């Protein structure tokens, strides 16, 4: 077996520290340089979990006690230092990291949209073999034109757009959704077209 595709290196010791703090419910102090910043800054957070996608992310709360608030994602490759804290923490009983992660298409979170994806007849069989998201509902296994139609409800719309731009699906699937979603999709497609011109 061999892994292919984009690979990103991150410090193994950083990952070990993050995992240790997660398992032992300890706060963690990190020195982090955000992608759009020139300098790193230090912060102490309550770790909630790790997400793996194209990048690996520490998901954490800036609130060290009580409610989680808005979880923040820190790319592991951009964490320059990570130190376990002495302070233990508790999580609210209602907090479910897996449920939170499943509410999005990928890593990004935000406004939840309902996406209707229609796959052309020539690719319907291929699309039927793919689960795009846990919320996936089949609208039509084969409509009048032989197309396969599904609906997913999640956040992370840019990651959905990115998936639909993959050569496997490009030109073989159409998207429908609310006006805001479709306006965003047109902007995304326009950016991709300009970048390739």
C-alpha cells in the first residue's frame, strides 16, 4: 500500500502533545501562525478533537471553562510550539465532537445549506456508489432522464463546491440550492475560470 496525493508535514511531537492533552483533558498552550499572518502568537485553549482532511487540524475552544462557544480550528503544520498545561478541564455533557464534525461537509463550518445534486445518467451508477455526506437522502434513484438525484444538508459549502469541481464530477453534476448558495457557487466557478484562463 502507498499513500498518494498532497501531503503536509507537521511536527510529530506536536501531534503527540495534542493527543495527550485530549486524552487527559488538559488545556494546551500553542504558538500559532495563522495562514494570513506574518507572525505567530501564543494562546491557551481547551482541545476538543482532531480533524483529518487535506490538512490535520486541532479543534479547540478559547473558552477554558463552561460553554464551548465557537470551536476554532488550528492547522497542525502551523503550530510552532505546543505545551501541555497543568489545568484540567471538563466538557459540557451535551458536547459531541463527532456530531459537530458530521454537521459539515469537511473541515469548514458556518451556515448550513441544503444542496441538491443531480448526476447525469452516464455517471449515475458511479455516484450511487458514493456517500457524499451522512445527511445524504436519495431524491430519485433514476428520474425521467435517468439521472441520480440526492440531497445533503450541511455547512462547509466551499468544500462541497471544491468536490464538485473534481474531474470525476465536473460537467457531470448540477447543483441546486437557495439563492445565497447559488450566488456563492457562481462566484466560486468564476474564480476557478479566471484562475485557469
